[in-house]
C-alpha cells in the first residue's frame, strides 16, 4: 500500500510578527538594548577624549626632550657683547631677525629691522646686530612663541620685540639660563616637564586600555526590531522600485565626426544626494547617558536652528573628508584631490589646550563631524591664516558645524575681519548658549562656583588716538556688589581671543562696594588700580569684544559684550553695563574726567572742600580713564564725590 503523504501546511510564522506577543517581546527587549547603546557610546566618547589627551601629552614630551638637548649648550663661553663685572656668557644663537612695530599704510605692523645674533648671559638676553637690544630676565613680561617668532617684552628700551628664527630654541634657552642663574641645572625645568609628560602618557595609556577592555567586555543583546518596521521597510522598497521604474531611460546623443560615422554617447542622470532612513526607536540622541551636559558632549548633528544634516550643501561648498579632530575649532581634512590640509573653523574660538573645557569642545566637534565623515567646505574672504591653515565654514548638508559649536557652548563667537559673513548667526547662537547655560556658559562648567557677587560693570575699549599706543586709556572695571570682602587671588579676566589673559595678583582683595580698574598698559599697581601690561597691542577690539571674569576654577563668573555703533557709545548686547565713551573736551581739559573741566599738565588737582593743598581744585567728576590725580579714592568711578 503506497505511503500517504500529507500536503505541507502553509507557513504562517510571518503572521506572528504583528501578534500582540511580538509587541510585548519588542517592548521587553528595548531596555537592555538602550542600556547597551548608552554604555557603548559613553565608552567610545571616553576613548576619544583619552586619545586627544594622549596626543597632547606626546607633543609635550617631544617638546621637553628637544629642550633638554638645547639646554646642553648652556655653559660659560665667550659672547660678542661687552660683559659687566661678574657677568658670565652662557649661550649664543646665530641668524636671528629683530622685528619692531612700524607704521605701514596707517596700521601698526611687525617689521624686520635688523639681523644678528642673540647672546645669553646669567643676567640678560642681548640681541646684537646693527643695534643692540637688551632684555633683563627680571623684567621679561612675555615669552610666547607665535607665528612671527618669539615675542619678548619689555626691553631696556621699554619696547616689545619679536625675535624671528629658531624661536622655540631661543625660548628654551631663556628658561635654561634663568634656571642656571637660580643655581639649578639648565635642563632641570625640561627634565621635570618630560617626567611629567611621561607619567601622564603612562596614566592615559593605562586608562585607555582599561576603557577598551571594558568596551570589549560589554555583552551586546539582540537588537529589538519594531513590528512596525517590516511594513515600513516594505513600503520603502516599493517606493524605491516605483521611483526607479519612473526614471527616464538613458539619453542617447549622436556625436558627429567629419571623418567617421556617428557614435552613440550615453548620458546617465547624476545622483545628487541620498538619505538613510533610521529605524524607529534608534535615534542616537534618545539614549544619551544621564550626566551633566550629555546632550552637548555626545549628540550627533540633527535638524534644528543650525540647519539640517540631510539638507543640501551650499552651492559653493567643496567636498572633503574629516581625517582627524585637533581641538575644538581645528581639524585635518582630505580634499577631493587627495591632499590632507589643516583647517581652522571661521568665526569661532574654542578653549585652548590648557584651559577648562578644551577636551569637551574637541569631543563636541568629533560628535558633529566624526573622523571619516563627508563635509562641505565654504570659504569667506581669506583662504588661509598665518599658520597656513585653511579658513572655512564646515557644513554637513545644510547644517552649520561652526554655528552649532557656538550654540552648544563649545566655542565662542569671534569676529575675525574680514571673514565675517556668518558673524550675526554666530553671535545669535552665543546669546542662545548663554541663556541656556550650555557648555562653557554653565555656572559650574569648570568646577565649584564661588558664591560671590562680582560683576563686569564697564569697559572703555576705544582709547583716544591710536589704541596700541594709548594702552592706559582703555580699561575694564569689576565691582564687588556683595556684602563680603572677596579674595581675588587666581581670579582672571580674558577677552574673546586665545592669548589675552590677566591674572589678579596673589593676595588682592576687593571690599564690599568697591571697584577695581584694570588698565591695558603697564604701570605700578596701587590700591584698586591694576595694570594688565599688554605689550605692543590693545586688548579690547573696537569692532566688538567680550570681557570674561573667571573664577579660580576657570568658570565664567560674569561677562560683558559690546558691538560698535554709529555713535561713540558702545551698545551692549548683554545685561551688564558698558562704559560710556569720554565726551569731547577742549584741549585744556583732561580726557580722563567728565562733569568738570579738570586741567591738563598741572602738578596736582584736589577735591573742593577736602584736605588737599591744590594748587587746583575740582568738584564731583566721573573718572573715565587713568585716575592720574587720584580723585577716585574708592575706585567706584566717581571722583570727589563728597565735594
């Protein structure tokens, strides 16, 4: 009898995908998947941050080791200068250019004026060429290597100079000679720096290995797929097929030739842009770790105020690939021709390496423009900066990376003329970040916040005449509006640039109701009058700037911004007050005082009704510049207030 074979039953497993059980399974799997993705993203970001720190530590070690080699040249030797009694020559560097500030087309520019050698002794640094310029170690107020060379100030001629040539070597030899003068080995500062860098490298490598192991040990659960995803996917496939079938066939164009028969040339439509559909429930920003500023540190680009990453690139954008993130406003990109170039984002300024929030800013940029991602580059007026870095606005679709960095508080808006096409958008983004207390604008972004009431009350940014010459005609004023005395040791003031920084003297205190005025030029500190001692250039830009008051942790405690206006009075864009510009006076009245005509060029001026002996007296005045006659005894901006 033949074996009876039953007909196969229809496979109905696919129907279970929409059953109530499938929805319950999906919901039960989601917590484990979200927990995994959250932890995996946290560890990945931690690895990236550690790699950035490790790269900086390796650079520090390389620099320290090179300086150790240079310091070996320090020792008693003959130098081509006349030595004072008991003065010893220590080192010599040849082929150095001397730069000084000169007027050129109405502007102050650094200009080469001489070429010679730099001699080092146990007392001073001396440039010798056609002229001789001396710098005493005890009076050096700056020692920074910039794009032009090594900036040194102040010389015995009370001017700042730039020594162009082997600037890093000269800087290292200055440090080594000062150590020798203090009785230490010339290499001691650099050996200590190298040891510190090696210890940091070992610690960071250990931390990275631990995080990598922790990431590898994560148990990856099965990824839940929403029951709604299958019909959506099927619909997407059908739409794609319909679009493909509806596309016009290739266009055949007859190409005629005078000596041959026609050839058929096929033209295929160009693919402009593609987007990827994300499964429901898999939005990266929906599973961020619940830590402070997690949205700033980890969020990828998404549609919003700064644009749409899935939108169209600007018409003039050039394609590029992100190779590496250097810091919060710098990256390396590979251009379409295969060359790799350093790139500086236009119109913004992120914290420097040694400053608070530098690593976080780099992490934000990495999240917005990951290494290997495609971006569009748009130039403004300038093509490169003084470091030969490309100057560009960076776009992902119609999403502005420059603007988003400022909006998240990872960078400050900064006008770098003439490249200001997006200045208004960037400044609006900064106002938004400040109001939302994001990133750098968080009250405790860098550590515990001081519970004191210090305020930036006024800025005099436009000195009469040449700002770079009349440095003590510009200033910033801070007032203690609280009830208690404040120790301002380790507090600081800075502007929007990467270099202008002022530190309050150790032990400086500000009583309740008092104000301290910090002038940009040099002078002798007395009472609540301090001097920044900027060398060569003004601090506060006439085309707009921001004064930041920072506490010992590095937090922005208060700030005041201004923008230029059609009148001579600054128009503030924050709630703090900006100093009025001094009113125009006759030449016989001192420009530092308004309300009364305080004479110029007299031996002394005292307050009416006071104990001073004149020879000139004045009533109540407003102090708007250096208080040369010391009429404002409590530094509140009002002089002779009891007259």
